C-alpha cells in the first residue's frame, strides 16, 4: 500500500512522462500532417474516424471535436466495420484509422477494404513498420517511448499522444477555415457554453424591473424605490427620462456615515453621476468583463442616453457566467 507521498509521486511521474511525450510529438510532425489537413479541406465528403479498443474511444473524442468545429465527421468502430458498418463510408470520405500497433486483426482486415473503396486513408499510429502505416496514404506518427503504466502495457501515454494529434489536426482545420466564435456558436446552443455565445445582456435584464427615481426625489423616496426594485440600487433620471446617475445601497450607507441631517437630501445629491452604461445587445459574457473591469455590481443598459434595463452581478452568477 502506497502512502500519500508515494501516490503523489506516481501522479507527478505520470504527468511528466506524458507531457514529455507530447513535446517529443512535435519532432515527429512532417509534411504528411499538411497533406492530411489539405486532403480534408479539399474533400467533399466527411471524415470517418475508426479504431478499436482504447483507440476507438480516442477516435470518438476526435470526432466530437471535428463536428463542433466545422468538420463533418462520424465514428466507425473497426470491429463493426467489417461486420456491416463499412457501409457508413461514402466515396469522398477521408478515413482516419487510429491504432498504436497498427497490426490489430480488425485493422488488417479493414485497411484493404477502405483502399478498395477509393478513400484516402490516414494512419495515426506509433508503429511505422505496421501494416496500417505501410498501406495508408498519409501517416501521422504518434510514437511514444513508453506507457505511463508501470508495466508499460495499459495504453496511457500512447492514447494521450493520439488525442493530442487529433486536437492538432482539428485546430489546424479551424485556422484554415477561419472558423470564428460565431460559427462555433451554431453548434453549441445549449448549456453554459451556449449562454456565453448567444445570451445578451438585454435578455438577462428582461427578468428585472428597472428601478427609477427622479433626480429631485427625496431620500425616503429613493429608499422606497430601491426596496421595491430589489436590485440594491435605483437609477436616477431627469424629467426627460435621461439617465443622470445611480444610487446603490452602498452609496446610502456611505452618505449616512457622513451626515446626520439628511431630510432635505435629493437623489441628485446622493447619486453617482454619469454611471457606466452598455448596450443591451452586448453578449452577457462581455458583461462579466465589464463588471470586473469597472469593479461594479450593477450593469446599466442604455440607449440614446435613456436607461433600458439593469442587471445585478447575481444575475450573471445565476446564469452560470461567473
């Protein structure tokens, strides 16, 4: 049984070994990587990723990354492919086969079938003398010196290298296609990520009633308006509805520490004049940067100098943006 120090040493050794293998991977890159990238870009088909065992799981992750970044892809298990699923592969598809050894029985059977179909075949393997490496059109070398597994058996370092190579290919395709955040948003409409890409400050503010008070309103009216608004703040406007300032509960507390006679104070005296505002169409995630940059708890939405909404920092937290 290992003690806590020994367990941490094992973890550190594993991470260092795998990170070193990834650094070495850069030395194995050749123009074949460029050819693979261009082949995918020029293809009118999809990318079909196949493999078996742990490599199959890595293949599924690579497919997920491709699909979310503008490269239509699908996963085909190598064992299922030779029992009927090969029909998934269409004529113009580029096939990526992932295998550490490159000599698995299923892979040996599958490779000639893919080549017979006229598809471009890409090998991601750590065995350059394997059947897969020798018969593929393009080779992406993921050779590693050893597995992190103490018995040098369980795929650990090798699968990390495979995934990293897939990521490198996906990022290269993103750059070549000039795939922007707006494009990315189309494939991620749900969850916290979707909110970051789609949700606007105006949509967040819809749930809040805008607390308003006239600039000549007395202190008691300010407190009542702030209490009703439940935002911890009230916006101050003039007779034309133009935004003049904001009064927060913090402003009230600071004012009360400085003055004892407050009966004649008006909103205009108490408020913070000319507060920072932002457009309602701004993405909510940019609102996070806005409150952090200005060290404020409220975002005031305004158009042509008139307030259209207000957001408390808690609204951003509730949306999962902070």
